[in-house]
């Protein structure tokens, strides 16, 4: 067949016309090919076949995608941690790309090293993070949740619970170091599950905007030797609280999506100083420059600095941190 110069919508129109009034006996793909060929409508067979398969899986799950077998094989083989930095004033920043294989160990090891060093606090940035490795999300949540506490159920398309996920066994993190979790509408998949688990836990605060609100759990499903599709195979039902499906996980501190921190407010234009800035002023200025332009980071930084100034958190400067606790929130998942 000749390669098509016609838009894909033409094929869809043909499908719609052929199937009009025949809902109980919709024509199969072979019949569509026959009609296209008989009418002299050029098309490329593999392109039309792919469009048909994509249409089928998206009718089941609008976010489903068709993949090559090679693409499906590396879905869970990505780096969980994108950046890990220690900023001025003992503030730690952990940017999560997504929750993938091995990510639980990477994240908890990093957090534990900062906690044991008595840092002032940590920001775990889940904005834009995805991934679908539920076991790794459980592992990251482990130090914040009592061992074996039920977290959520995995429910299949028939409404049957196929698994109940519980908190992984792990040693609680040291008291006195807060965790600020940054979220937005692009926080999805296992990252959204993690945000739902951590919300309301002692020492944890969510900042930003609600998560994606998609409780579907997706996996790569083999379709042939060469292809697979990534599709919703189950849904997540939190334990002890309403589902976040549709609404998303709400932050504790709301920051308007797209808001930008004011650079001018942080660094007003002034005449050159005659007196050199103190070391403390230089550190503060460096920190503000790092978060300028990102309202969520700026708000989180302000909160951590405020807690440190009050001596509530951060064993580098405070010796009166509250006693360790990892009791679940009253309405925990």
C-alpha cells in the first residue's frame, strides 16, 4: 500500500460510518482495510493498525499508551533521585524524578544521613514526579509510619482487593528534622501514592498544590514479542481516608500553581554598600537567590528557617527537639 497523505481522522470517520447503526456487530479491522482499498483511499497498514490498537486501549484507559517491548522493559529502570543538595543553614533538597526500582533504598539512605547529621530540615520535591513502583513508595514511607500499618488496597477492575500494602519495616528517622513534601498537579502514580501516605504524619508537611488526582495504577502489559501497552490495571484505595481520585492529595500549605517568588522583594536595588556584608548576610543572600523565582521553594525555605530560628527543629542548633514519634495520623491512610 502507498503511504498515506491523509490525516488519521479520515480513517476514524470511515470507521464511524461503517459502524453506524451496527453497535451489536461492529466491523473488524479486516473489513475496514477492504473498504479503504475498495474506495482507493491510500493508507500504510502498520500505521492504521497502531492507531486501531491505541484507540482500543485508550477506550479502556484515556492515559494508556502503546510501547515497544524495549520501551516497556525500561519503564521501571530509571533514576529515582534527580538531585540531592545541602544548602545554607542546613537545609537539604531532594528532587525526585519518579518512584522506580531501587528508589526506596536510595531515598531513605539519603534522608537518614541528613537526619543523623542534625540538618535543619529537608524538602522532598515530588513536583512532576511519577513512576509506578508501589513497593518502593512503601519503602520511602517506612521510616515515617509504624511497621506493618495498613496503607492502601490495590483493587482490580472487578472490584476485588488483590493486595493490601503495609508499611515496610524500617527504623524511624531521628526526631527533630522536618520533612516538607512539595507537590503539584503533575505529581502522579507512585509519587502521588507516597504523598497520600505521608500527609498528616508527624513532622511532615505538604506544600504546593493538589496532586493529579488519578488513583489508577498502571503497568506495562505485553501485547506481542515486539510491543506492549502501558495501561491502568488496578486502582489505589487509601486506608482510613477518602480516595484522592479526582481531587488529588491536598497540600497543608497552598501555593498558587505557577506563582513566582518576587526577586525584587528579596533583593531590592540599592546603592553600593560601603560596609561589607557579614558572613551570615552572605549566606542568607545565597539561599534566597537559590529559591528566587520559585514560590513553592521560597515558602518551604521560609518555613524551615522559621522552625530553626524558634529552636524547634535542627539538632545542629537546637537541643530541645521533640521526642521521637512515628505514630500515624488519626485519619492516616
